[in-house]
C-alpha cells in the first residue's frame, strides 16, 4: 500500500486541523505526518494571539490537545523553515507539504505620522502580552491618553488589555513580566476609532459586553454617533448580532457619568487621517475626519477634521502574511497564491506559460496564509478540508522522496544540532507552567524566554524561572 509522508509547517489550529482531517479521511494509502513549528510550543495564535482573559479559548486548546495526544502526529517545535529545514529537505523526506503558517504581521495603515515613536502595531502588542518568546520582555506604557484604530475583535482585545487593571488579570495566565508592565501603566483614557457607525462594527457582542464589565473603567459613548439612517435601522432590525450590539451600546448611553480611574471612549464615524508630531518626533495627537452614513450602509467624509491629544496609538486594522523561502508569495494580499489550497506559481519565461498560474505539485496551503486573515475556527476547519481533498486526489503528482523514513528526519535534525522539542516536551512545559501558577494561586504562568522553554521541554539544566 502507498504511504504518504506529509510535512505540515505550522502547528496552530490550521495545521493541526489539516492533520486531523487527513487522518480521518477516506483514502487508499497510509499516512505519516510530521508537524513543524518555529516556536517551542504548539497552538500558534491560540496561545500567542488571543488576549489571556478569554477563558473560552481554553476549549479550543483542549480540542487541539486531544488531536495531538492521540499520538499519530509527530511534533517538532523550535524548527525554523528556511533556516533549520528547507524546501529541498522536505522534498528529500516527504511526499508533500502543507504550509499553515498563518498571518502574524500587522497590516499597514498608510496615513501621515503612523511611523512616529509611540505608534505600535496591535499584533506586536498582542505578542508581548501573550508572552511570545521572540518579542521584548518590556513594553512602553507611559502614555496617559491612547488611541486604538480599528473596530474588530483584535482592536477590542488591545483596548481591554490597555484599560484593564493588572490585578484583574491575575486569574489568567499572563507572564510575570507582563503583569509587572501593566501594573505600572500610566493610562487613564483609551480612545477607540472606527470610520463606520455602530451598526457596522466587526467585533462580536461577547467582545463588546466584556468591555462594559471591566472594574474601575467607565465606558464613554457619544450621542452624535447614534443618528442612524435607514440602512443602519434596517441592519438592527434584520441582523440579530447587530441588534444585540446596538442594544448594548444604547444601554451604555443611558449610564450616568462615572468616577472610575480609567475611561474607555468609543468613537464611531471617525476616520483617522493623520498622527501629529508632538515636536520631538513622538505621537502628540490624532487627527480624524468626521464621516456620515451614505444611505447604502457605507460612509462618506464630511470634511470636518477633529484633533485629540494622545501620546500613543495602536493600529489594529488587520494581519498580514509573511513570505517563506522558496515558496511563491502574493505581496499584495499577503498569502501564498493557491487554487483551493493547491499552491500556484508562474511558469518560467520561455516555457510557453510565463503568465499562467501553474500548480506547484506537492505544495499546499491552508488557514490564513491560504485565504488571508479572515474567518474563525469554523472557517479554518472547512478550509483544511478543501486543501486535504486536493492533496488526496493529487496522489499521482506527489514528490518521490529519496529518504522517506521517519528515522531519517530525526537523524537530519540531530546532525544539524537543532534543539527541537516534541510532544512529550510540550507536556513537560505545560506541567511546568501549571506548577508555576499553582505556586502563586493562579491557573498558569507562561514561561517566556525561548531558551527556558527549550530547557524545560528537553529536560536540560538552565536558568528556568521559578516565578
């Protein structure tokens, strides 16, 4: 019987779901899957891209853990594609590869002043407060007045983490360095800007409700933003999610002015047009244009420019994929070009197909690096099903590896001195983090330094933190 040796690059939900779907699929061949990730721990953005005060995310991690704990997928952490292993290595040891590397960079926001000191991408801030090992241990939180640009769930995650008092995060798994940083934060006012109206926001009702439950934080909304046109009223009447969001916001309008030490301002119909310099090369103010409904569900500018003093700004306008060595990449969309998960490339000049997209046999994509940073877990599963279906049907075009044995991959990594981690190592790290949390009456405390994660995972002596 034919045996498929498959490499999957990316151990987040997209990669794990693809492996699980393939193993459960109807097929006439055996399967052996190796899952690679550049981080020492699995789960990708579920571990490093979601605010730690979202306990429902633990349910997703439990589902992913159940897949890996079956033992029919090998995990290799701390292995960097393009550095530790290459495309040629994959062709030597596997019949095919699925790239599931996601989208972790901040999308650009092209307005004047966005590169001033004190201007940050939301993705970098999220990586910091989630304890990503490749980001600095400290974060500048000296600003008292802060702007967040965006009206999606990531914008609200950033907003909530900026406005929430550090002690209220102790029940979560935030690392010690993040708690200390947030505890020293000088913030008093967080202003959230969205160019559309309240009925066009992209966050969920649950995300919105969480804002109103923050202790010692007042929510401030502005009556001028609730002069709805017919399109907005129709949206409230016809869409249950919009109805709930509108109901929550209008309840906040009825609240009397509070006396909390921090305030969270929601500005709708507010399109940022410039970040102003304070005269020293740092963020000093945000200038935005007041917009109005266009009668068709969109907005148009009014020409009225307003200015609000701030000392820091976070742009949360989306994520963007990163190119991988030797893999085609669409620079405009930030994805690997593909047709339903089959990776495409443009034929070489002189081949007779220089401008036509050709299938790059043996190479597939799934998740955000396939479709862009949109959709939730349900989309990720259906996305993986589509890619796996083509992988199965493409059996006749798989690679023919010279060294397909599972042992040959271990030998290659060992010979190169790569300190890879495996599933047993993740279990050790997981238990270690739980123990760190238990010692301080918390559920978990993440280990942040990469070298410490590796040391715990590989049972090697190192300066492993005890708090």
